[in-house]
C-alpha cells in the first residue's frame, strides 16, 4: 500500500493499514530508520498486552493481585 507525506512532514497511513494494526488517533508509534527505510510500529500499551493470548493460567485472586499492583503503578 502507499501512504503520503504532507507539506509539514506528516505521514498519512492508509485506512486499511491503520485498521489492520488497530491504530487510532492519538496512539503513539515508534519509528526506526534503517538506511533509507522507515520502520513504523504501534507503541504497545497495557491494553495491547492484556489482549494477547495468555501464556499461563492464573487464579482469580492472582489476577486481582496483578490488577491492584498495576493500579498502584499507573497512579
């Protein structure tokens, strides 16, 4: 797919690409330069991590403990 660069250097990403990676207005991205290539990635947030497939099973109490720790860290 092809995007465009605006007059002030804005990068316009095609809608299908934004939808494919669930990129919404206000989301942060990371940009890496490799010679003449740009590697653009959506910056992951806590919600992205929580939506991934589980790698282990936890009990409800363990999940509550994790939630409480995250809440304290995000305050």
